[in-house]
């Protein structure tokens, strides 16, 4: 039964989805299927709206949902190869159909002349036959016509030839042959909802009619825009909904009149432009203006709410790509190039061109062969040599040039090699003597054999090697990446051509190729021209650029280019072999036979139907556009233009009164001309309604950039998001910085320098080796157990001596059994370290690094000595466990033993981990259907060092993170919670979580701290503090370089804000040398660990949702002044964001947060639902009583 759902308001899709959901809830049949069918262009939009509705309004029937399909995806996914392939039909490509008709045209020229009259193209015959087949017309339908003339009988004969050769088949894009028989048998329980079809092809009409007759079918139409096909698919009797509108408004297709034009509630914006280039430029500027004004007003803006349409995209497409990119506007548009433009296509078509084999070949065809850069071996030429040949053929006597008689040895040699290849190609592509006897199989095999012999199907890497061996100047070689792209396109063309060759051989392999030869090249060129060069995935937040007319959905802003009388409306004309009278006569005959759908399919190609479609399609644009802007060029294609009559009609009110138009000469109260319209360049700032949609980066692209498949060979394997704490902290510093560095992987252009990061890597590598030897000596029972290289007699070498040893760039550590000591030299571990031996200056830097590490280890020794008095355990047997008396008993000694270095959690770049990664589950969205996809978040990293401390029988673990500069886990007084709260210091807390999840038998956490290699005080040492070094080894170890001077005795490291003690470990008093001030209870530690983890998950969820704006943080003090830290201080991309930073509002100001406020925020965060999902409207969360978060500012 067919139900017509006619709407007169918002998007008909909302009502249709609500009806489908209601049908699901009320359905009695357990096996019912509910399918929403839309044009392919609208399918992603319909899927998003359907999912949103079902999420907000559950049907109450688990497992039953509304599927969204186009007719093609329905044929593939719903029917597919199920039912033992009963409904599958062989597919015949248009290439094969054209080739067949071309061969029969050669054998039976009389029939083709009769059918085509003055036509003679196989393409036209194939297109007309395909149209008849799609409409369901059989040869008998034509023969039964009482007034069929000889021409129609000839066309019937051609149709019979096709059916006789191919039987029951389908063509690409046709689905009726598959869906219709399936619906007839399985329509019971099938509920179908049709949306967005401004027209139906003949094939689609057959499908829609079958659905209306055999299934429960609802067709959504809009008042004033009812398509002509509605009456055609309405069942004749018995299965039409009596409540559906039975009559149409004025302008019904059968009364010979045109439907009226709809008038929008608000007057459209109409502007003149100079030409097509100016139209594109002004449209891009207007869209950019919408975006910018939305940002200034703090309102969201979505490019997905904008559509640009025009009659002929061909004259605009290239300009659209460049201009919109310049304005930073993403677009969804078809690629401007086709496969016919690709190098292999040009090469293949040139080899099939008779002009290549003339006495003197055509210069343009010749260059298509040799400039393809796909030939290998002796047929590969330098660009300069090909330029000489091309110039000589044009400027000199071409006969002498091609006869190798120019007098230039180099030019003649190049021509001689070109002639050699042409001579080899001639038998394969033109046919040898007696070529009439060659079969299709022989001919195509010769072509393929020649192409493989000259290497056009080889890999791009091999071609690159050929170029390298050719020793051309760098400026003449193709770039490495250009080669890669070139071969990717070549592979696409190769696969397409080989597939069609296989089909020809399978069906016509034994037939003479001479029957196919005359049209073979043109047929192949048409095939390649039909295929776009590359498929472009559609983004949800991009401007839709489509040709008019098109399937429409609601848009906030619609821009119509080329609004001239020559384009809108288009002048309809006859197409195909059938003229207007023949088409109508055949349709009337089919109607009398009861074939209403086939008749309607034929009438859709008449001039009258095309004229009606122009009006109906234009009405749909008017209806669905929230704001409508027309641009009319003064000239297009070099010809003067007039304003579209449709647009002029819109400028008149619905009552027929002419609206006033502000033009160049003032206010014009008449039907306007182009001269009366305002200039588009002056209208860039005209006011349009702003959108209220998000402005985030496309989430599907984020999923591809930041996640990967667990198993790259299995497309169905789960996705994982591998990250580190430092990357997350970078996100909280400035989200866009992370997008550039980790998403786009943009490499900043700056000279190499031995920067702080590289210094830190060097110090880490040396300390790992030094501490590793100390761990080995402790674990294996003493110095005697380690290799002699690490001993000084019977004792272990001093820290200074070990630093000197392991700082040597070429020293390879001797392995120690049972201890993970790196077995590589420093240069092997990081080749960048080699620069330390490159010059006198770098050798001095190398010496400074050694001195820094020596000083650091001495200070750390003093720090551990300070722990003897300051680091106590509450409840021990000494005074730390009871009230102190005047007679103090001594505390038991503290023992500090390093246990491990560089403990890795999670596999990193193929290196197996010591501990498991920290994991969670977040969600992403795919480009295909926008459904949520579960992504496994895996945080990986390395814990620099773990020590075991013990006092009075109580033991604990210390987590240590080396830093190249001072770091604070907690801020200064009244802003202790700031670093953790804003996500800038999550590393130590994450290390604590990794330690807890390690599975190793380690002591409970006693503390965690940053240890800086180079404290601020080290930079303030004065010459007066240096003294002459004595003869002892200790003095020698402490000597600064070769100066013979030693610094004053070091003080313990300043760790007051660099970490925290945990649990019952503490120090007496408010401060203690070498120890953190903050002490955390076990409960507080667990709370902050959980908070840090949620901050990490929040950031990664933001990334997948595309929430990565230019938003550097700026530290604020308690009195509202700016602090010394901000997110641009160490940025690698300041130039990229320079214009954004001119606006002070991009800065994310971060007021101080106290420790108590941090705990309160962590407690609130913990109380949130475990399956909390980041909202699309912003990032993490905001505590309104603490500070304004990024979400609020967005």
C-alpha cells in the first residue's frame, strides 16, 4: 500500500522518521523490516537524523531499527547475494554494451541506419537501448505499436539483439532487475519510507512502484513540490491509501501546464558579479563572513549548513577548489579530473591513435606517450630531450626531424629510440598484416603484453630507481611523493581497463577484433571519462557543492551561482534516438497495455517533463533554503548574460507586486535587470542568518588521524588510540598545537639545534646506564659481580667516573646477566648525539653535559643524606612513632636502593613492555555512517626510575621522573591544585597508576617526585664560589672541566613543590631539605590518580570529536594578572597561529586553583557516571565554583 505523506513546514524527514518509529512500536510481525530510502547524496544526512531520533525516542523493540539506504545500497545490502543468488543478475558495463553494438553495427549497417536515421554513434545507440531496458521496455512492446514505423521496428531489432546476447541482465546503477522480483516475494512485512527524491529515473520508478504495490510504502512529499512520478507509482487499484492526496495542485503533468514558482517568506539576496571567477570569489567571501561573524558573536557555525549549487559545475569546479581553500572553507565536491586525464589513460589512448603511426606522428599524441613517465628502460627520456623533439617537430621540418636527419646526434638518437618503440607498438595496437583474422582475445592480449613489457604496471619505487640511475638534474626529476601519487592513479586506470578487457574476452573473445576496432578507442575514452579520478569521502562539516537540479535537504544558507537566463531554467531539448513524437507514441502504447510505470519512465525524457522538472527542482531549493543568495554574472563563457526569469519572479511578492531592489542607480520598483542588482563585491558584509551548529574539526578525520586498527590486515579489528601523558599535557597546553604535531604531523621548519629535549634525552640515556650498573651491583651481591669496566679495583666506580664512561659516544656497555642494561652506544640509540663530536663548540657542550650529570648525582646524594633526618615513617619504633621527649632516641637509618630504570608500560614501536598499558574505552565516528565506534585508549610511557626506601622495617617505593628543568607537581601557596587541575602535570600520577597496575611485587607507593638535572641555582653559581681542587679522587671528580677548580659543596635538591609523600611517610615540620612539602593520604592519592586518568580520557575524547581549537592557555595569578607560563611559550608553530592570536579571546585564561578546590573537583568528577561520554558541545567539564573551563569559553 502506498501512503503519501505531504508536509507543509519543516523538513519532511522528521515526520517520516517519527512515523517509522511509530510503525516499529505498533508492528505485530516479529520479522518486519523498516527501511528509509533516500538518494545516495542524502543518505549520510538521513542516517544521522535517524540515529538521533531513535536515540532520543527509543522504539521499545530491541534489535529492530530503521535502516537508511539508497536504491543501490538496498540492492547490495538488503538483497545482495542472499537467497542462494536467486535475485542476482549478471552486470553488463556500458563499455561492453557499446562494444557489442559497435560490432553489430559493422555487420548490419542497414538496421543501424534505419534506427539511427542521421545518427551513427555507438554511444547514442547504447544510451537509447539502456534507457529502454531501464524502463522495462521489451522488443514486443515496440512491435505491438499499431503505428510503429520502420525506424521503431529497427530499434526493436537492436533491443532484441541485446537481449539475445546478454539475456536478463542489469547495467551499472540499475537496481530494478534485482529489487523488483525480491519485493514481489518478500514485500510482506517490509515497511519502506521514501524521502528526498525530486525525480526518479525509469529504473527507480519500477522499484518504487513495486514497493508501493507489494510492501507498506510511505512517500514523503512537500506541498508545492510534489514530483510528477507520484501518480506513476501509485497502484492502479486496491493498494493505495484512500487518505492520500488524490489530486494535485495546478500544473499537474497531464494538463500540459507548468507548476507555479514558490516564493520564500523572506526576499532572496540577489547580486551581480563580473564573471564566473568573480562569482566564486564573492561566494567564498560571503561564507567566510558568515563564519567570522559567528565567531565574533560567540555563536556556533557549521559549514554543513551551507550549499553551493549551479547548473554546470564544469566552469566553476577548479576555481571553487582554489578559492574556498584560500578562505579555509572545506567542501564536499566531486573531483574535477577524470581517469581520462591520468598518464596511463593518455598513454593508452595515444597508442590506439592512428596519428601516432603516421609517416610523421602528431606531436601532441607523441608527447602523451613519452611524457607519461611510465615507460621504463631504453624508452625513458629526459624532459629536456623530449622538449627538443617537440620543439623541432613544430618549428623545423617535421619530415627531416622524424627521418633523423637534423644533424644533431642527441636529437636524432632520441627520435630513433622513439621510432623503435612505435614500431614495437604498431602490431599490437594497429594490427599486423592479415589483422582482419585477429580475434578479440589475440588483440587485447597483444596490447597487454606490450604494456607489461615496457613496464607501465611496475611499482612506483622501481620507476623512482630508474630516474635515479638516469642521473638527471634534481630539478628535472619527479619528486618522490609525486611518483607515488602518479602510480596510485596508474594502478586505478590499469585495474579498470583490465577488468573491462576481461569482460570483452569472456564474451567476445573468439570474434574478429576488426568488428570492434573502428570504435574501440572512442569507447575506451568514454569509459575513462565516466570515472572520477579519485573518490572523495564526504565530511559532515563541509560546504556541499552540487550541480542543479539535485536532491535537496534543509540548509541554512544556499548560494546559487550562474543565476542567468541561460542557466536557470535550462532550455530543455530532445535526447537519444527517439524524438518527442516517437517517445510519446511509445509511452501511449505502453499505457494502453497497462504498463503505466514504463510509460512514465519514457515520458520523463520529454521536453515537457524536463521543463516541469526545472520548476519543481527550483521550488525545492527555495523551500529548503533558510537564506537564499543568487549570483548572476554579467558574462559567462565570454557571452553577455541576462537575469534568470525565475530569480526575477522571486523578487516579486507572492501577490504579484514587484519588490524593491537596491541597485546601482537607487531603488528600482520594476522587474530588475542585472544592472539593477547590487554589486556582489559591495555585499560581502550583507547580513545573513547565522547557524547554530558546532564548529569542531571533522570527527571522522580525527578517527583516521589519531587511531589505527589493532590488526592492520583485518578491517574488522577494533580501533586503538595509542598516546602518552606528554601528548595529553600538550593538548591541555593548546589543543591545536597537538593537532598540528600529532595529527597532521607537520614538521616545523627550523635549523637543527641541540635543544632542551635533546639534552634531556642524552641525560636520560646516560643515567639509565649509570643507575643500571648500581642496580646490578646491589642485586648481584656487590661490585665483584659486575664487569671490570665498571669497577675501580675491587670497588664500584664512582658516579662521576661512570658518567664519564657512559657519556662516551662510542662506548658499548658490557652486558650484565639478569639486568636490563642497554647494549647500544649512545649514537646507535639516537644518531642525533653524533653532533656532540662534530666541532670544538659541540665537544664543549658535551663536556657541559657531563658536568651537569656529575653535579646532579652529587646533589642527589646530598638529598638522600637529608632524607636520613627528614624522611620518617609514622608509627615506627623511633620518635617518629610516638610523642617526642626531651631525650630523643635516634631514628633507625634510612636505606635507599634503586630498583629499576626505564620501566616501560605498554608496547612502544614494537618494543615489548615491562608492564601493561593503561587502557580505557572512548568513542569515535566514522565517515560512512557516523555511528559511534568503540576505540581502545592505550596510554604508554616509561617510568624513569623506581627506588626502594626502607626504615625500621617499613618499606615503600619512590617514583622518580627526570626533568631537564625545574618542574612542580603542585603550585605555590593558594594555587597548589593548578598544574593538575588544568591537565599540565599528569605524569607522576599516571606513573603511580602504572606502578599499581604493574603486577610486580613492589612496595606501596611512598612518594613521587620530579628530579631536575639542572636546577635554577646551578645557573647562578659565581666564580668566587669555586675553589682549587685537591689531589683526592673526589676533588678530581668534582673538577669543572680542565679548570682545576671545584664548586662549593652542593645542597640537596629543592623538591618542595616537585612531588608528594604518600601515606604514613612524612617529614616533621612544614619543610625539610630535599623533600616535597605536600603529603597525600592514600585516599587522596587514589582520588587524584582517578582525576588524572579522567583528564587523559577527556582529552583523547576531545581529539576524536575534533575539539582542537587554537586555544593556548595563559596562567593567571590570584590578583588577575598574567603569570609567566602560557601555551605558546615553547610552540613549534607560532606562525601558523599568528593571526588567531591577534584576537585576545582565543587565550584560555586559567585562574589559580587551591589544593582543596582540586580535591573537591576530583570528588565531583568521580561521582559522575562511569559511562560518561564527552558532549559534542565542548571539552571535559567545568566546576563553576572553581574556574571557567574551556567548554564555557567555546
